[in-house]
């Protein structure tokens, strides 16, 4: 039975569920295309994004009553275009754009979600002129149609703060004349790295939600993986795009063993039979494709490190020396304190806790308010028999942790 059959006029109870599922799919796949098209026509991301958000609200109400239309993508595009025209008519400063938008014809049957049409908007939202803390919020809002309230929950910030950031970012785009276009190949590497970093942060934001268990926000994590795939497919010659896609697939493959019944399971204790073999295979394929392009970079190295875990049948079987070499290479691209902290964890497996602790202490100044710095340090101190210092480090990690499952994990360690 098709979704349309399930939502036949006589089945009023099924219709909302079917229409909501279809709308959720379209919001992910069509939002950026619609916003990008309207922004190019109106010259205003704000008008385009608000018109599209209104169209989504209209679809939610109307489709629940009347069912999903035959060409839902075209319906959504036409509704957003009408909303944009209404906004332009109300605002005198946009009237010069109104004639252009009125003259455009929209084919409701044209519902193809061409990745190339989404990418210009993504690059615009991740422009270096926009504050880094605003890039993620703007991308989630404009490219994926995520509400301000949802973004606030994912980023652990007040909704008003998120709303202000989005508004400031839109004003910056308008005032600075930031174009919605894919940079030329000779200028693309740095801009692409920002885009990939924002997608990576998006995926990370789906985990360790405040007051929640160990499970990830599947919708947000899936959005990040989907968006990484959009970039990788649209730019098949960019090895780093394939590298990020591989990295996120490796991470997602381990999700079923990492979080069980709302609790965290540490890597050493995970049932590797719960790892998703099909996702690991996809990830390896993306990493191999990136390697064939012979353009190494940090996202490929991150993915290669994740592959070392996927290749190991147990913690003891892990090729820690290879991982350490990969981290040494990664430092050449990304000498950040987070990379150095992660390298210290691997260094402990290769050379023991003494050099690893020295590496951790070397980045104290920049990570002293980062919960995982204290957690890693506590583990190393405990290996060295320095129990009192280890307990103090774990207590500080506990103070900095907002996720309930992580707090339970640290609390159990303190109770031993």
C-alpha cells in the first residue's frame, strides 16, 4: 500500500501521520533548494527563509486536512514563492525585486532536489564573514529548516540567544553582500573546510544533550550525515568532502553499541557485534574514494583513525601505533588542543600514562573548562596510582557535564 492509499479520505486517523512523514522528508530535501532559489530572486535570505518557513507551516495544517498533494515538492515551492511575493509587496525596499519574482514561472512538477542547488546556500551560511558561533545556527535554520527552539535544545543555549544569532547573521549577509555561490576551485579549499567543520559540529551537537540519556538526537545526527552526503556527491572531486562523509558514517556505525538502554558503554566494553557492518562498508568506500583523489587532509585523517577502530575485533587488537602515526600527521593540518588531547589517549596505549599525562597537561590552559580534558586526565592519574588527584579531576569533569548519562558514568567511577 502506498502512503497515498494509507491516507485515503475515509481514513482520517492515518492522514496526519502520513502527511507529517512526507513533510519531514521534504523539509530536509527541499528546504535549501527553495530558500536558495528565492534568495537569488529576492536578494534577501531573510525573506526567502521566512517565506519557506511559512510554507512549511501551511503544509503542516493543510496536508493534515486534505492529504499530501500529488507533487508535494512543487506545492511547497509554489507556496513559499507566494509568501515571498506577499512580503515584497509589503516592503517598499524590495519592490524592485517584485517584478522579477512575478515574472518567474514555477513548474510544480519540478521537484528534483538537485544537490548543486543546495550548495550555494550552504556556502553562504558558512561564509567566513559570519561569526563561527552563528554559522551552525544559520545553517540549521536556512538549509535544513530546523526551528529556533530545536536549535536551542541542540546547542544548549537559550532560544532568545539563538534567535538573535540567526538575525545578526542574516543582517550580516545582507549588509556585506555575501553571495550565495560555490567558490571557484582555486578558492574553495578554505571555504569548504568551514562548511565541513559546521557539519561535523552539527553531528556532535546531536550527542550528549543536556538532561538526556546516552542516545543521540537521531534526527539531527541523520541531518548532518545527509548534508555531508549532499556535499560529497555535489563535489565528487573534493577528497575532504568524502573524508567527512566517511568519518560520520564510521561514527554512526558504532552508535548502537555506544549507547544501550540510555547508558554509555565505553569502547573497551562495547559489543562490537552491535556495530553496523553496512555503514562501516559505506564508510570504507567513501574513504577509499577520497584516497584515490590523492589530496590528503584533516577529515580524511580523522576518518582513517575511526577506521582503525572499525578494523579491530577488540580493544587489544587495535593498531594503536598506526593511530598514533595518523594523529601525528593530523597535527600537521589541525594542531588544536582537542586533537592533542585525543592523541594523548592513543599515546597512553602505545607508551604508557607518563608521556600521555605530560601531553594532557601541556594543553591545560586551553582546555581547563572542557569536561573531557578532566576525564582523560583522571583516567591517566588513576593508572599512575594517584587516586586523590584522579578523584579531583573526575569531580571537576562532573561539574562541567550537563548530560545525565555522562554524569552517571562519572559518578559510578567516583563510587568505586
